[in-house]
């Protein structure tokens, strides 16, 4: 089953005026931003021990307390993200650490998560590589719950036999593998049907 119907894709392309590779990158930047936001929300939910708006399972005096805007640098350019806060000021995000402005390394990890097929163990390993710390199984589960379903559905969607237009590009990354730094390419392909 496709994540989006042809009509939804046409509307998305039309609404976002995607006519070129830079337009596609802008859309990817927005998707990446949404993914980071969901990961931050999952991280705060794990820290507090309850989901947003789920007061009945709340077992803490601490609670959510809005957001702080932060401008971060990514390989897609600068973007504004909203860092969730807690009332007692104890929340220290690991996804986008305090005082860190360059999160371009996270993009490589997210792309690697997509490419690896998104098993929980692979995600755990990637996050451990990124932060150098062990995350709890619960936190990894909450992060993956928020994004895995949509990604798997998108990965298994059927493709058309013929596309009217195809835009292709590659983003090249330096990746450390077995102690060596090598170049890897993440290919971006956009097919448009009429």
C-alpha cells in the first residue's frame, strides 16, 4: 500500500510547487525537520514517563512547559526547530544537545536508519554511535514507534511502471566504516506522473 495516493502526491507537488531538485531538497528539509521534532517529543515523553495529554499515566510532578526555538545547521541548510521544555528544567535532549548548533551528523544517521531497514537493534546501534551512550530500550522503542510505521509503509509502496518526469540526484556523505572513512551516496529520485 502506498503511503500517499497519486492524487495526494499530485496535490503535494502542486501545493509545494516542486519543479526542480532544489524544490525537492526543500521538501526533504521539511520532512527531516518533522522527523527531528517527533524524535524530540518521544525523548521528552520517555523522560517524563507519560505521553502528551495522557495525564492519567502521569507519575511525576514534572510536566511539559512549551518550546524553545533553536536555529540549527544541517546539510539541507539552516532550519528552525522547537525544542520541548519541562517545567523543572531537567530535560537535556540527546537528539539535539543543548548549545549544539550543527546537527548535520544526525542527518547521516537518519538516512542510515532508512537504508538499514529500520530494525530496532540497528536504530539502537546508530543512536549509540551518534551519541556514544546507551539509550534505554524504552526510549528507542518510543522513537521508533513514532516514525517506523510510516517509513515501512513508504518503503513498501508499489511504484508505477512509467513516470512522465524523473528527477535524480545524489547526496554524498563521508561515512566511517570499520575504522576507515569512505564516501557513500544517498540517491534521491522523484518520479512525477500526470
